[in-house]
């Protein structure tokens, strides 16, 4: 790796290492905006990192014993059943994501309670005009490196409304500790394997399912490698069939384990034998810890570290994502401004 690329890799790693302070700040700001009244349901609108933050938050809130259902909307259309009995959190780090702006406008037209998590942009302006709750986080990050801000903000906003604020606070502390205790060197071997692969499948199971989806997106954006998220049990009923024919590429399986979930352990171990038979290399990431929240936090930040280090091995810059800008600009141009 030449010096300019090494500097780019190290600067990206430093963004992930800042997550503990990002998470703490956003959680406290979100908590200050948490509605005291319990809604019928919590709906989170977001795309990309925002949606992944919502999915991780939903699992953590479930572990906390939240008494309200949590729904993630990865689109511009809120659920048909949404009403004034529900609360919507629109999440966009830039504040300019077309789909999230449209989802927020449509949700507000149904008189749902509204909050936004943003660093600025049009969504912040829309929230100010509508008198919505605003959790403002600091600018200067990429979408993917804003994860700690967004997850902390969502958990903070949901803390009182969840019906289990004390437990949410406790599990938020577990996420914070996971961010603090995880180091880049832990995934050096995984990163090296990713760097030499043509295709990466990432497997997770059960309540850890958001982990594989997050790893897939980190590998796409940082490492620029084609990847797929195989979430079990579902992938055991379809994706494994593709393994009956050996691929014409160097395949790698990154398998994310929660050893406390015995059925999932059986599923993942069985699946690994099928990947191995199809000539995939296997890297196991076994997550230990006091809670699901801690394990999800570990997986989140280790994905950032591994995908960034792997970018160096592949000789690509983890910072550069011109296709994202081109796509977003195209959507805004062709779809027009979001309207109610």
C-alpha cells in the first residue's frame, strides 16, 4: 500500500474511532426530544445508513422490552395505516435524501407526531417550518460514518416513548461500550481475506440479521466489492441452493455468530459446510458480550474497520463514492421536489 492510500485508510479509520463521542452526543440530544406520550407505533423513515440504524435500533428496543412496535420504512411512502396515533422519526444525515423528505411530508400530512435526526439540509428546514422535534447532529461525516449519530439519536428519541426508558438507557450504555472496546486490529485477518475475494457473502441469523445487511453496505461503499447479505433462517430456504454449483470467482463467507442463540448457531454452522463445499473461504466473527445491543454495536464498528482496511488491500480509496452522488442527483432531477 503506497503512502497516499495508507493515509486515506487511516483517516477513514479515525472516523469510526470517533463513534463513542458521536453516539453519546446524539443519544442525549435525542432523549431531550423523546415524546412523553406513548404512540401506537414508532415508524422510522430512512435510506441506507439511516435505515440500517433504524433496524439496529428496533432490535435493541425489542431487547429493552419496548411496548410499542417499531417499523422501518426504506422508501418514500409511509405505511397505509399511519395516523395521528403514531410517531414518525425521519432520519437523514445530510437532510437532503429525496425518499426521506417525501416520507416525512406524507407522514406529516396524516398528522402523525414528527421528529427528525439531521445535520442540516432541507429536512431540517422542513422540520423547523412544521414545528417538529429536531435532533441535530454535527456535520462533516459521510453517510456511513454517521451511523453512531443516527443510532444514538433514534434510541434517544425512542427512550421515553418506548415504555422502557431505564432499560433503553442501560442498553445504550452497552452499545457505547462496544464502540469503545472494539479495535481495528481485531479484524485484520478478516480484512485481508475480503481484500483478496471477488465476491463476499455475509451471513447472520435471527435478531442479528441487521448485521449482515450493514456489512454488505460497508463492503460496497468502502471496499468496492460485490457482496450479498445472507440472513438466516430465510437464506437457508433459497440462497444456499446457489451453492450447488461452484462459482467461477473467489468467494468468501463472513459468518457473524451470536453464540447465545443456539438455533441460529445450528443454522450458520450447517450453512458454512455448504459454502465450504462450494469452495468459499470462511471467516467467522464470533460476538461475545452482555447483551444483543453490545453484540450489534461490536458488529457495526468492526464492519467499518474491516471494510476500510480491506480497501487498502484492494488498492481502492475508501472515501470515494461518486456513484452515490450521481444516483442521488439523478433521482432528484427526474423525480422532482418531494410534495405532499
